[in-house]
C-alpha cells in the first residue's frame, strides 16, 4: 500500500519523499481545490525529488466544463509536462449535466501518453458513479481519486468498496478526502484499497505545508497493515 501526497509547495514534496510516500500530486491554489502549478516548481520537483511527480492540469478554479480555448491550454500544459519528464498527471472534465466528458478524457489520455492519467475528484460531482467509472476505463485512465461522492473517504467508504469491485483491476481506485493518520487504518481495512491520497495538512491557515509527523504516521500505519 502507498500514499500519494497532494503537495502545494516544494517543502511538502520534500516531506513526501523523506517520509516514504509513493507519489506526489503537485498543485497550486488550495483555495480553488487545486489548479495547474507553475512550470518552475514542476521542473524543480522533477529535478530534485526522487519519487514520481504528477502535476494537476486544471487551468482555473470553479467547474470542470472547458471551452475550446481552455482545451488548447490544457493540451499545451500536458505536452509541457511530458517534455519535462513527468510520470503522470491528474485531470478531469465534465459535461453541462455533470456527467464525465468521455471524449475529452480520451483526448487527455492520448495527449498524455505514455504518462499515467489520474482522474481527480471531478468524479465526486457525477450523478452516476458506475457510468462514470466505465467512462474512465474506456478512456484509458490509470487511476481514479474519489471520496465516494461524499465529503470524506470515510463517509464514502461503502461506495468506494463497490467501485473497487466494479473496476475489477481495470483501473486503480484511490480513496482521498479527509484521509488522516487517525483514520487511515480503518479506511484501508474497510475498502481494501491499495493507494490512498492525503495532503497531510493539519491547518490551512498559515503555510499550507504538509505536517511531517502526520505524513510519516499515515505511511507507518499503511506499512503496519
């Protein structure tokens, strides 16, 4: 089992690496739920951090309904990440009715190849989770980050279990949302997931840097299971 750390700064990337996380989702602007980070920090992280870095590709906050201009920007961001040597990206798009946009998800996967593609928590806005899961599998996504359509993964654990069963190994289901050292063991036991997602941030009020002890304790708990 492994932890993906959502990092908003290079300090959190360092903490992820030294604590033993398996991967970093690199974002900017936590107030917006994460948007595309600057290319400077992406390149620096790739050069100085030994674990895989997956930038979030999201040109703005708000919804995930993108127009033609935004899709061109997204394509350029994906291509740039690939040129820099990223191992994967986190991305997502929905339609006006909040169903996942399968056509655009396929485009994202094609543009990103051979990088892995994680569908981020746009999934938790969909009206039909199993239809959305099939859309992601057909698009060729590697991984799905979800809290089971609830505020936290603990609250959505029942649906996460069902999604893992329905996925049948065709896509990785990664619980995220409110994942802490205090609940990771229960969440892992309840869902039997193998990958988990957390920011490790205990307070957003100041630095937005992950708490090193918290990240270490999450990973320690996973290793003990």
